[in-house]
C-alpha cells in the first residue's frame, strides 16, 4: 500500500544514510583528515617551539651611533638605565646626520647606526649595519626589538615629564576583577570589551565561510545522489510505495547528517590536536608564551561573553541553514534526467548561494566593527540570515526572538523546497531530453496543482 504525505521518510533516511556512510570513500575522507589534524597540529606546535627565538644572554653590539632628526634633543644614554641585562652596556654616540652616523659606525668595531625621525603616527626607528661589520642581521634585529620596548625612556626624556606625571597618564582603573585602561580618546575598555571587539570582527567572517563551503561541498553531493538514483530507476520503484516528497526529504536528511558528522569529526580532530599540542608544549617548556597558547587564553577569556541559549541557537541556526541549502540543491536533482544536466538544473541553488554570500560579505554595514554586513533585514531573509545571524546572536547583537524567527523561516523554506522537489520529480520522472529551465519551475508546479 502506498504511503501518504511524508510517511516513509524515516525508511528512506536510514537506507540512504547507511549507504552513504558505508562507502570507503566517505569513511576515508572522514577519518584521515581528522587524524591528520590530530597529529599535525601538535607537530607544528612542537616545531614552532623548537624554532622559537631563545632568550638572549648577551649581544655583540658594543656601540650605537645615533642620528636624531626629530629636532628634540635627547640623551640616548638613558637606554643604559632601563635595567636590561643584555643591552645596558652599549655606548651611545651622537651624530649630526644619517651619513655621519653610518660613517662613525663603520669606523668602530661591532657598532650600529640608529636613525630616529618623526612619522605621521609617531617615532620611526631604523637600525643600519655599516659595510664591513662583523655584526649579523640577527644582531641588528635583536637590538631593534629591545629598542622598541625601551624607547619610551627616550620619549620621556624628550617630553620633559617626570616619572610621577607619566605614571598618572598611564594610570589604570580597577573595576570588579578586571582591569580597565583609560585611552587617549577618553574611552574606558576592559579585558572583555577588547576580546569582544576582536570577536566581532572574526566570528561573522568565520560563520559565513564555514556555511558557504559546507553548502558548496555537500549541496552538490545531495543533488548528485538524487539524480544518480533517478537515472538508475531505483526511485521509480520506490515511488510505488511512498510519495516523492518523502523520498526527497529522506535523502536530503541523510546527506545533510552525513555532512554534519564529517564536519564534526574534523572539528574534533582539530580540537583534540590543539589540546594535545598545548599539553606537550607546556610539558617541554612550562610557562611558554607561544602565540597560539596566548590565543587559547583569549578564547578562555571570551567564554564569559557567551550564554548557553545563544550558543545553542547559533549552532541550530547554522545546521538549519545547511539543511535549507541542501533541500534547495535537491530541487536541481529532481529536475535533471541525467548527471550531465545537473550543472544547468542547479543554477538556482548556485545563484542563491553566491548572491547571499556576497550580500553578507559586502552588503550594508551600519557602523559595526565587523567586516561583514549587518543590516537588520538580513535576519529575516533565510538565505542571508543563516550566514549572518548565528554570529550576531552569539555576540548578543540581536535578541533571541530575532534568531528564533530566522530559524522558523529557514526551516519553512527547507520544507517548501523539499515539497517542490517532490512535485517536480513526479512531473519529470518520465521526461527525456533537455531538462526544463529554471523559469519554467512555477509553471510546472501550477500545472501539477491544477
């Protein structure tokens, strides 16, 4: 007896999911990248640890000839009073101009020339190795690194301010358990706010790129699965026992879940690789200040910015968006009669994906720090909402009810796409020759309803 409506969806889903995940190709592309991430990330971190610059204990630089073009006199010997155990023994010799500084450095053993000037944003420091010197480029870089940290002592000398006045300018304000610094523009920003600013830039971009590539990779696969079984007449046989809408929905859900499982496996490999790498680095060098470890620390500080409901809604919205685009891709599979026709039949899927991508990447941005668009209307258009709203609700930029509305609209579009794909499949199951054009879809759907 033929089932009605969406009855039998579960049977098709289980069969299709089992068929897809049992393939050796799917298992290899799931397990191998996850293992590669698990092993490669710790290996890269260990290599970076071994190649990191070791702490300096001495420098061959004996003297520095200084050409100060700022017009503000200063005694550069204050750099010897910074307390640095490596560079405090360097002799500083003033020179009238750049040529004289380089010439004087060339006449001394193990000497560098330092050129100081005023740029648009502050002091510009240039360290020059004279010709014929025995000093290496790394020696000059090490000294320049020290100079960048120690130059405020010279700036203080130029300003004529006392230590007490400088301390007042850089005074910090303690609020709760975090430290807030007063900036020159008078704004007050704490640690959480600084992390939020970074996340407002990064998260929307990452969310868009993640969903875009997920849909691009797996959407075409779902459409290809529909057309493959259609051309093999397997679906014609199944139509005797269930509706085409149930068949399309089951296959779409199976392809969607297979993609989600694969992405989760890769993410798990990356996360476990980071955890293992962090553990190994800290075992070898406790207290390491490696950049990636500082990034992990920033993520830990950012955890207090997110609430559990917002996280869940953001994740569900991304998964719903992935499902919606997969359902739209199945429409192209239902229209095509052979695999060669899939490219032209899936143009509506490709067009929607590309337009939504470019709108969210380069559309209206109402004064946000984010590099992507954040117009409010995008939250209510499912094709753009699934790319922009998850990051915005995660950061608390939109209320929860807005994200819930986006979720409902997204699921509604996914269901409508499945129903349309089922109707088109029934209409075109015996069609041969060229597939219908995208502009003919509304006419075909109306013809079936009549």
